[in-house]
C-alpha cells in the first residue's frame, strides 16, 4: 500500500525522473517536490507549508499547485459524503 502511494505521488508530482536518485544529489527544486511528497505520503488531514514551491521552476510549480488543489477538492468531497 505504501509503495502504491509513493508511486502515485511520484507520478502526480513529476518525480519519476529522480525518484530513485539520492536526495543529496537532487536539485533544490527536486528536494522541494520530495518534501511535499513526504508531507502527503501518510494522507494527512492538514498540511501546513510555508513557501513550499520556492526554488521550483514555474511550470513545475503550476503542476504542483494544480495537484494540491485537486487533492483538496477530493478531500472536501469526501468530507461532504
């Protein structure tokens, strides 16, 4: 189950190209994306992030925020059931 969650987050956050790379050799943007994935891995109710997409290129930043908004809408729908 954890592996499935990791692979799904990896796909959604565009981490496929560096998923198996050592953390210390990743770029700062890749480290930020890994940090976001790590915060989401256990499916928390609330995530507090300060400047989470800092040091991420504009295209990737847009993709990350679209994913986070989609995740938020999904959780709101589940709460309203």
